[in-house]
C-alpha cells in the first residue's frame, strides 16, 4: 500500500492549568498532528513535542522540520505492508523519536481502520479497561497541593504522582502520605538530582512510594544503578529509556525496578511493545507514561496499556484533567474504579473534532504522493486563502 497524502499541523491547545515540573512549565499542548490517507481511509497520530527542549531534545519546531523534510517524504515514497514497516523505514534516521512516532501512530491507526481491528487487538492487548492515575505538577505551596490532590481523589483517581524538585520533595511527599495513608503514591524528579543527593533521596523511603521516577540525568543509566543500591524505593526510568537497547542495558545494570513506557519517547508502538516484552521476560513491571497528549495520542497510550505487563497505573488521565475541550468527539472519562475504557473501534478508535482542530492549528502542510514525487501546499494561519505550492 502507498500513503497518498500526509497532512501535518502545528497545534496549540491550552491546558486548563499550567503544568510545572522540576525544570520547566507547560501552558499548552504544542504537538504536531499527523493525518495520513490511503485507500479511502485515514489515520491520525500525535507527536507530543513541546515548545522547548526541556523533556528531551525535540521541540515543535525541530519535529516540524524533520517531518516536512525527511519523515513525510520517506513515508510517501515507500510501499507499506503493515504498520511495522514504519519502524524499519525510519531505523536509519537518528533520534527524533517523537516526530517519528507521530507518523508511526498514524499508520497503525490507518491499518486498523482498513482491517477493522482495534489498536489494542493489533498490539496484543488483553484488557478492556486500564488502571490510571494522575500526575500532579509542582504547586505554589503545600495548602494548594493538598487541595489539588484532594480534587483528583474526589474525581476518582486512586494513584497520584507528585512532581518533585529540591525544596519541593520530602515535605510535600510526607504531607500527602500523612493525609492519605493508603493512597498509591509515587514521585517524579525529571532528572533534577545527582548521585550526591543519594542520602537525601533515601529519606523518601519512609513514605511507602510505588517508585521514584527519573531522579538523575536524562541520559544516565550507570548512576541510577549506583543510586538504586542506596535506596529501597524502586527507581523507575523515564527519560533514559529511549529504545529497547536502553531498556536492556537498564535491566542488565539493575538501574531500575520499573520502566515507564511512553511510546512517543521510544519512536513508536513497535519499540514500545519490544520494551514491554523484554521487561516481562526480565520480571520487571512497566506502566504507560504520558506527555499531556490530546485525545489523539491518549488513545494510543490507552491501547498500549492494555498489554499484560502494564501492571501499574498509567499517567493517562481523563480529557477534562487537561483540556476544556479535547480534540476528539468523545472525551476520555474516568470510571469510578480509576480506569479508562480501552476503545474497541477500528484503529485508535477516536474521531477527531475537526472544527476544534482547525481552531487550534497554527500551521498546516499537505504533502501528496504524485506518482514518484510529492508536492506540497502550505497554509499559514492568519493569512487565510493564501496557498503556496512548491
Ligand atoms: O515526566 O512523566 C513526565 C508531562 C510532560 C512531560 C513529562 C512528564 C509529564 C507528566 C504528565 O508527568 C503525564 C500526563 O498526564 O500526560
Ligand atoms: Mg517522568
């Protein structure tokens, strides 16, 4: 099969409340939305990059260049026999995994819609609902933190993750643990500490945490292995695991007890499933992380989390936790048992809210396959009616 056209959009969809980590603040989703068409069907994907290179090296601007100049033309020029071919096609493009993942997700969705199979079924999912939690950003003060956590618990979330940083770690964690002794609680440092903080981090052992996520450098595995020997709480790697090889290295070095799998971080669902399988073999639990995605990316995370070794709740919250209005016709809703339903419609199962998508699109490009070459039409928002063709 040949993809006939690729539509790319830079979007800006504001969050209900800004999201603050140990090192940066997000006020809106700045993803790139990918739409592919073939055989009268379409597929959608989200590359959940942000405005700056704070989580990883990618930004909306770098992913846009990669997508327009390399990834879309490569996809249009090659015959595909299935979604697995995308990983092979992009294997010799270094890095830029979120940009690649946006295309890979769209192709999985496309094949699912053509074959009438849900993404969960295609991936080997075994659940109809997935357990989820909520990730709570750094708050201005402890009172606000308690209010925010209480709000999420009232909404039905049974697992909470606190973002921590120096000066906002032991005290918030202690307070939340004291207030809710039975809550499933974990923390995420987004790479702010060093090995010199080991004895400080060991104080977190007192709070019965499920895990401590990515305490050390974004590209480190070795020091995490050293740290894990000095603390009892399982370390969970996020940023450091960008491929199945990195997962294998972390397992072999005993750098962590748990892996957070974000399919976008590792270049797509093919790599995500390999990490899932490798961790299952090693007896290491995994869970599905999030990148504050719109419903388009959320559907992919939910489908992935339906695989059997996803044994801890995911950072896959309901649409209303992020957006006043999500980009999909049916927003994701939290069930009273702190789960989200796995969609069992063809492909990712979502229907895009095109009217809203148009409103939040900042730039749009359509690349078409025309025999052996592709052409592009560019539409810049704010210059209505102007179309440039190359
Ligand atoms: O480190 O897990 C992270 C959001 C953006 C970037 C990195 C992270 C996060 C989250 C939020 O923790 C997860 C979500 O609700 O999507
Ligand atoms: Mg994280």
